[in-house]
């Protein structure tokens, strides 16, 4: 009895010590497991992929599974990229076409299949993989090419952007808010969502491109008005036109930086105005079963890791999911960070020994519900396990912050002032041309020397000369005003009449030279 009593405190101390050791032991087990998973990763033509789950049989009776089940490669590759695995980054990067469009995988890009079949060429789920890659690698050029392609692509119902040419690729509630936040991370514009339905914004900024278009149209309008006037072709408006075109060229030059800064400001304004809204939309689908919960965790993870929306509201949305899926290591990380419990969740789901029967490397287990009766962990693709392990080892997500809106507004105002100056000078030139239409004068309407040279030489004689002079006079009169036109017409007609009907003195002079005349 004495021995038992004396050993009891020691056993308690040993037990307490052992309870404090699982963290280190689990971490060691995780290192060994990562080596095991690394040796069993499936690839397709050198990029991240999974296998098909339909078994095949070789001639010797052994079972195998076909590779290149790459329909969901982009999402898994982007997440793998986010934990610093360059193989995931490379897979996403290789899936973007030269025109900026993204495809499901590098192989799908090469094949270039048309939309409209059973599988679209891209989807909203895959967009999260692209977001992760662009944010992790800070690939600004890829983002610009992608958003330009989306903006050019025909919209669904005339206003909903699409990730592919299929109607099933239309943007959903999270796409514009996430693209806006990605644009803020990169400090670039997001033209795709400039025309999307928005919450009330603190600022509305005019588009310089639209202003240039309006002034160019105004110049075309006054030119057409002049051309439609009787004799309008001889109105001298070119000096004012040159002024307008020079200012338009200056506006075009200034608009490049101004439009970019304006769009970036609008993105920041949208992000600032809709932070609460995006969390509300996350909360709205917490109770949706299946892939939706995984997508919530993905979006919240990206918001935490790459944007300034790592708020208590974000965590609240994810923790609601974690309460429903308590055995999901990825969701647990997004909700609570790299806790000791996370290591246990990873090792509970991810095997570290080969199964007796060959299984397809088919599942990304973190997108499956805890109560999934098919037991997805049997068919892990190992990339999911490696991702979760690297996520844990990477430590807590670091906080980021948005740029200051007032400072960007000051930069915008400086650019806008130069643009407005050129705009004002262009408008003055157009006003001067309009003044010519309303009150033309002989001095600024007709160049007499040029006009008279246009009268055919053979027209000087008889009725032809008189008619030509009358036409010229009438044209001048129609443009220059009634009185000036009458004077010019009478003078020109008098000259022509004198040529056609010379007086007595002129006739006598001609007879002296030519007696036969």
C-alpha cells in the first residue's frame, strides 16, 4: 500500500508530462508523414493532378487508375501554391492562355476544347485557385491579362461577367468582391467590376476615357454640321480643329495614368464600402452542405491571408462551419490557426501506410463533409494532406492592411487637374468652330484666291462665265450672310458680264488689232 501511495504522485507527474508531449510527438509524426505523402503524389504531364476513380486491370491482373483527372486542378494547385509549393504555382501559371483566359489545367489549355459540353472550360470554384496564385506570386501582369479577357468576353444577360464562354461560368456573389480585394493587394485596377451592381460608394469618379469619347464626338458633330451647310466646304475651321485634336492627344496621354488611378480608387472604395456585405454573404451559405462549406473556408482563408478583411466577422463565419465540420483540418486552421489539434486532425484523415488494396488518388478530402459515407480519406490524392501539413508549419496568417483612401485621392486630384486643363482647351476649340456656324464672316469663311482658282478657265466666257460667277457669289452669300453674299455675287457677276459683253472701248481696241474680228 505504501509503495502504491508513494508511486501515485510519480505516475501523475509522468502522466502530466506525457500530456504535454503530444505536440512535439505529433509534429515529428507529421514530418515523417510528409515524406510518405511526397513520394506518392499524382501528376499529369508534369503538373499537379489526381487520378480517375474507375479501376483498370493490367494483363497480369493488377489494378491501376488512369492519370490526368485534371478538371479541378486549378483550385487545388492554387491552394498548394499559397503554402509556398512552387509546383502548385507553376500548374496555375501554365493554365493561362496568351490572351489572358484561364483554363482548367495546362492540358485543357493545350487541347482548347469548346464550351457547351458536359464540362465547362473553367468555373467559379477554380477562380479561387487563380486568386491564390496571383496573390501569392504577386503576378500583376497575369491579373491584368485575365481581367481584360473577362471584360472583353460577352456578358451573361448583358451585364454579368463570365469566366468562360459558357452560361454556367457567370460571376456569383463573391467574385467581384474578391477580385476587388485582389486588385487592392496588387495596387492595380479591376475593370471587370467597374460596371457591376454596387453598394453605395463614398466617391464616384468620372471616366477619362468616356470624356475623351464625348469630346471626339462633339468635334465630329460640328464638322458634319459645317459640311452640311451650303458652301460649308470653304469655311476655314481647321485652325480650331488643330487645337482640339492637339488637346485630345494630350488627354489621351494623360488618361492612361488617370484611368488606372481612377479605377484603383473605385476598387478601394468598393472594398471599403462592402466589407460588411461580403461577410454577410459568407454567413448566408454557412448551412449549405457539400462543397459550399469548403468554399467558405477557402474564401475566408484568402481574405485573411491576402486582404484586410481578416475581421472577427470573417472568423465568425468560418467558425460556424468548423462547428459543423469539426474534423476538417483545413477549416479548423482557418477558424483557429495552427493549433495542436490541427496536427491530430491531419493525421487522423491522412494515412501514412499504403493500403492493402490499391486505391485511386482521387479526393481532396478537405472539401468533403465529415459524415461523408464514402470515406473520402481512403482515396486521398496526398496533395491535400501535404497542403494541410505545410499550412500548419507556415504558422498563423499574417495580417495585412489596405492603402489609405485619402492619400490616393490626392494623387488622383493632381492627375485630374492636368487632364481637366486639356479638356477645357479642347472645349474652347469646339466652341470657336460652333461660332463660325452661327455667325460666319467673309474673312473666316472664304479664301478668295483658293476659291477663284477652282473656277474652270473655260467657264470665263459668255453665259458659262456668268453662271459660274453667280454660283460662286451664291455660295459665298449663303455662307457669309445675306448682305456680304449679295455684294460678292454682284461683284463676281459684273466681272463675268464684262468678259462676256465688252464695252465700246474694248471693241474698238480689239478691231485695231484684228480688223477681221
